[in-house]
C-alpha cells in the first residue's frame, strides 16, 4: 500500500480512490484538543484550523477504506491549557467514539491526557507538545510531530553561548511542564557549552509583572536570557526589561515564537530578540509556501505556529487507516507506528518511542517587524 501525500496538492500516491456513493457508508470522528480559550487560544485555534483543513481535504478526495466511502468529522475540544480539563475532555472524546486524536497542544495537558487515550487504545499525535516525558511513558499509541525539548533546549543554550557570544545566562520559565522542562534542558546546554548560569528564576503562565524577577536578574549582570513560556508572558517580560534598561541577547522558546509576541511587545522588540521553533520554517517545508497561502485564504489569518503539523497528523492517521483497510484504532495503530510518508512539513516517520525522526529546530531573529529565519538545526 502506497502512502497518501498531503492533499493540499490534490495529489495522491495511495491506491486509486473510487467515486463517492450518494451517501457516506462510514463516518469517522477525528478528535482535536487545544486551548481554544485563554491566553493561548490563538495558538489553539491555529492547531484546530490545521486539523479542519486536513479533514476538508480528505473529504474532497472521497476516500474509500475497505470498500466503504468515508466521511471524516471533526470533534474539537477546548482544554484551556489546563491539565485537569485535559483529562476531562480526553475522556469525552473517547466517549464520543473518536478514531484518533490530534493534540494536545501543550506538554502539561498532553502528558496526563495520554493515559486516557492509552487505556482506550486510541492513537494521539501531538503537533507541538515538546516535553520528553510524553513519549517516555511506554505508551504505544502516543506520537509527536516535532522535535522534543532535549533538542530544543540544547539548541537554545548552545546558540546563546556559541553563536551570540553570551557567557553569563539567566534562565526564566513559567513553571508549566513545558516551560520548566525546556528550561532544565537549556541550563544543561549552557553549562555544556562553557557558559555560566547566573540566575534561574520563574513565574507562572499567568504572570504579567516580572519586575521583581528582572531586578534580581539585572543585579547578576547577565549578557543573555533564555525565556521558556508563552508569548503573552514573553512580551510583558521584554517590555519590562527595556524599562529597567536591561540590554541582553534574549532567546525565547517556541511557545513565544509567534506573530502575537511581536504584536504585544511592540517597540520593545530589537534585533537582540530571538526565538526557536520546533520544526522547519515555511520555506524549508516541501509544500510549505502553498499550504501557508491556502491556509490564510481559507481562514483569513496567517499561520501562528503548528497548523501544518496538525494538518500532517491527520493525513498520517488517514494514511494508516487506508494501509490497514480499517478505521478501527487497534487495527490501524501498527501502520501508524510504521508510517513513512511525505507531508506538508517534510518526511513523517516515527521512532520506537513515537517521536518524529530527524526533528528540526529553527532559530529566528526579530528583524524589521517580523521573525527572520537564521538557521535550521537537525
């Protein structure tokens, strides 16, 4: 069985698809979970749109599986980036009878929710949760579309010391599973690169006033800061750092690598501001430029972060179903584990833990009002 290529190109490398009957013989629910409310809702909606676009494309192709025409339906849930809510909505998706799940978007929600899906035998593919613990639990149904935080933290710490010439580094996180886990990896990388961690501070994913922490950091005279938290918090942080006259090389993790960060930070942004993206930039995606254009035409807004990876996750699930000749999660899971296809974002193949193989990290720099891609590290 050959694989389905991304359907945004209206190209299939699967078996020839038969015409759709007058009505669908089979309805297949695909779950999607992300923060659709709260400060990360713009990122959550971005992910939801990626899933929605993939489902629309699949349905336009009139796919048949084991002789039955299939209609895919989106079952989207809001976990509000809250671990307890995540468990609740995960169980709701299982009760709804979803055949697969794309999400959750955050590490702090993906890790507890993953057990619900594992117990039910339903595959989940996160488009953006990067904490290594997610795929270290031994669950055979859990997959990740992007590089994890061991890789991202290594890049941030090494880039600060080797590429930006910062020797004294302050590290600040938001105490989420994502933020703290990434900060831990940054600290290891800074030390391994020969740098010195002069401060390790934290707030929360709701912190808006960073002045006390910044005052402490300023007293340590760092020449670099790594920030691992959301874009709203990162924007407030750089604004307040500017008010204190703190001039350093600033690198944020992927949750702040958004257009929203630039919008909120405003005049506080400078060419000394960088971020990392767990993935490759649009120009490096085999079908990125077309996808980004088509996404904006469909939804009226630009891609924020991980919509292409959410799109590819749906395509990977559908491809596995076709390869197995079944939409039963237990039947197609082995085919998903053995997936090997070309997506919008590039090659899709998972390792024995469910992590994407050869995951990339992109370093971006603020330049003339936008993020400019500086390097891609694999």
